[in-house]
C-alpha cells in the first residue's frame, strides 16, 4: 500500500473539484513540457490558487487517485488522472467523482485513515452528523493510527473539512451522500442514500480493491465484499444493491457469481483492471 495522507493534509479546506482540476491541468503541462520547476512554483506562476490551496489541493489530487509521486520526487498523472483530463477535465462526471471518493475512502488507498473509518463505519442512512461527534471519531482514529493525540482544534477543523467535502456542490456533494440543512442552531448534515455509482466506476473500484486486498486470487467469498466496513460500505451499498450490480457485471463478462450453496463466491474474469477503467466515461 502506498503512503497514506496524514490527518491534517487539508490545510483546513474541503476538496474543491475546480481547484483539483486546475492542479491536474498544470501537472499535465509539466508532463508534456518536461523541466525541473516544482509543482508548487508552477501553481503560483500559472494559477490564482492561494498559498494554502497550493499545498492542499495537490494532496487531494493524490488522495483521490488522480496524481502520484515518483521516486525522483516528481508528480505525475495516474492513468485515472489522464483519463479524467481527456474525457472530464472539470471532474464533473459522476463516474469520475465516485472514483475520487473510492480512492479517498479505500482502506488500501492513499486517503487518510479517518476518511476510511468515517465513510465505511460512520455513514448510516438517516443519521444526523454532528461536527463534534465526527471530530471525536477523527481524533480517536488518528491516535490509533499514529500513537499520538490529535489537537482538538485540528480534529474540529478536519471534521468541518470532511463534512464540507460531501456537502458542497463543488466538492463531492453531487454524489448525494450528505444533505445539509441550516436548523437555526447551525448546519445539520444528514446521511442520505446517494446516487448509485455508474457500473464501470464500480467495476474498476472492485478490480482495484481486489488486487490490493487479495492479489491475483481467483475467487472471493461474496460475504467479504458485503461485510460492514468492506467494499460495499465504501459506496453506501447494502448487500442486495451490491449483488444486483455484480449481476450486471456478470452480464458484461467481468466476473462470475456462484450462488448455488453458501459460501457464495465471486470469480474474477478480468485480467487487466485498466481495461475496465477505459470504459469509465461510456
């Protein structure tokens, strides 16, 4: 697993898709031009992003799976980032946003540990999320992860950032994971049933998750995908919802399902997950 983002990576700002898109555009230019100027200097020179955005938005790009660092300290677009630049440069398509969410949330991905915990274990449809309670969970997970206590101010700011990312229309709000209502005593965030992930977003996410969790293993128990905190939880899907999506992927020749007798099995038929990624914006 690649190194994960730290808890305070965000510089107190939620994810901004237009800003991440700007970062990807600049990195794309670096890839085509070559040169040794740092990304931070190029962002200062070529964009109107403020100093804190110049620090935080490339980290969001890494966490959302569109950028990756190289061994020489450079930053380059991932295959997902390249496809997004080509087909969805504004990062507006639901398929793009769901994969950004997946990478931030996957326990095997580059996103911070608290993000995985909050999404897969803390978002139950119908619940109202209080910033203070979210901050407590962030502090607890961060201390478990690092062995060091998290400053209360950092925990509160991080809770605001997490909630804002899923509430704001220029973040991941269009996925419909949270709704925000001003109650008069402050903003209340309610967990709601999100829009379903497009099929090929789910297909690629499954292939990536499978590779990181089980390598080249040919079969996996269906229960391992639907258990609390597992793959289905990343997409706020119940077991029935996931099974219906898997049936669609079976019909597309991506996998096979064996449900004659328990334990039910999922059999991978794909050989190259990037082939699935290539269908993302169909």
